[in-house]
C-alpha cells in the first residue's frame, strides 16, 4: 500500500464520523487529489489550500473531473504564518503527512494558520512523523529532532511533544501507527477546535 492508498483508506474510515458530526465544509492542506475526489463524491464542499506550485499540481490532476473544488493559494508571511485562508470558515481540516516538512517554528506557524480557518468546534485530522519511523536520525540534523534527508526537511516527534502541543485543543484520538511500509510510523491526531485549557 502506498501513501496515497493509505490516505484514501483513512479518509473513507473518517467519512461516517464526519457525516455524523454534520461536517459539510472540508479544508485539505495540500495532500492528494484522490482524497479530494473521495470527499467530493461523498457530497462534501471541498477546498484545497497550498502554496502555488503544489496547488497547480493538484488542480492539474483533477482537471478532467467535474468537481466543484475551491483552490486557495497560500502565501507565506514574514511571521511564518499563511495568508489566504478565510477565518473560521471550515468544519474539518485534513493535513496528512504535510505539516512536519518544516522547521519546528515554521510548522507551528502554519498549523496556527490552518486551525484558525476552522470554526469553533470544528474537527481536524493531522499526521506527524514519529521518532519511531525508520528514517529518524537519517540525513543531516539541522535542528533538534529535525533532519534533512533526500532534500526534504522533516521534524520528528513523540508523545511527549504532541500532548502539550495540543493542550489548548481537544484530542479525540491519538495513535502512533505504521502507514504504507514497515516502520513508517506516524502520529495520527483526530481532534476538535475547543479550548481545553483556557488561561
């Protein structure tokens, strides 16, 4: 099973939950055209957000399909946050194997932008690459738990990082699972935009 097949499988498992929770508007951060197609075929309103080159790639893959997909071009601000996303507009965010491809502070800024696009009590499904992954510590270490491998930056994490990282959001399910190949461990986080630790 490749990464695309793995994503498609997980999206199909999520669909009954999303329908039960009356999710209508889906925001997908980059990701694959296949998951967009699944959401569209299931009757969701789908928006795909990515920076220009990636967005063009996804649009090209879906160009022959009659899907009413909204494409949102993201711009990187000096703060590291992303502009172009409407505020509190979506019921569900999918960020699958995307957010960890940055340095930690850049990842935090991007996630902050994506979560801000969710309505209050909106849901999210986000994956992070695990320190149990077979590629952990391969390549050049450019920051703590961050390695450049095959020209790609990846920030690896464990539960000790993720639990406090999501302290201001409700985590519904958190698990460390293999994806497409043996020892391809990733954290899968299903949660809701609800402040569990107001200060």
